[in-house]
């Protein structure tokens, strides 16, 4: 459907041609201006139909399929009736560093008046990738809740965590918190890190290895 100018009391001659795209957009989720970005890896462009994008206001959002993977700071230009010259794409106050927009990702950005802000995607390295909450009371592992992680107890206060879907590199971050009534739990690790597993230990304030009644593990990294 082309861009329309509506006038009161004017008959729509091609009703099906007008209403079908509306139906597709509303009920089938079809985006009539969905496009794939071009340009270069770190200077991407999104070219919309000529009738689209008469103005860009603060808060305007754009969704597109990334045609390239950024390897550093990224700029984006939106081309329609008007052209938004290449502007930085940020995560909050920070420029991208590489890998946040990956070829094939469906990407949404919004204009904050100064930069395009990148909404979360599967490629964002800042996203929590996996977590687990478990207890080791009496030396028995009992998983309360987990996503993408499993754990085995090697010995008192010593555990190996397996990452179901291996990450891109072994430089991911791990946060471990342990709880045991009446004690301050000290966690050590991760050690023996690979893209799919790591180990850690838990000890009390006297540096004696113990099995906490509750342990939380969070993994942050790029898949």
C-alpha cells in the first residue's frame, strides 16, 4: 500500500488494496517497511520506501534486520523522505564496541535526540545469558530454578557449572552468592573456565569450605 492522504467524505476506490495491508499489519504482524540494513559494518544504512519518514522526532523507533555485524563503534543513517545523516548508536551513554549488532539480528533503535539507542538483542554482550539457584544442604544438590546452567558438587564447597549453550569466549563474567544461616559466605572463582564450564568454591568466615543452603550463579557474556 502506498502512502495515503485521507480526505473527509472521499470514497476509497480500491478498498481491498487499502484494507488488506492494514489487516496484514494489524493481525499478521507484517511490517510493510521492514528492510535489511546496508552500508558497511560500522556505518550501516537503512533505506525506507520514499513515502516513509517525513520527519524524525525524539522517541522515533526503527526496526530492521541487520545486514552486517559491527566490529566497533557503529553509526546509522535512516533514508526516507528525509535523511537522518549518520549518527552514533549507543547503549545508554556508551558507544558500541563490536558484536552488539550481528548480521541476521532483528534490531530496534530509537532516537533520543542525540544518538540512536540500541534496544536489547540476542547479541548484546551485556545481557545475562544464564543463571541457576540451587541448594547444597547435606551435600545434595537441589535445583530451585535454572536457565542455561546445570551444576554438580565435586566435594564440600566445590562445584562445577556447565553452560548449556557455549559462549563465544571464556572471557565472560560470573557472579556467585552463597547463603548459610549464621555465617558469612566467601566465594572463590570462577576457575578452570572454558566456553562451556567453570568451577567455584564456597567457604565460611574461617575459610573452611562449606555447602551453603542457597547459591545463586549468574553468567554474563557474549554468545
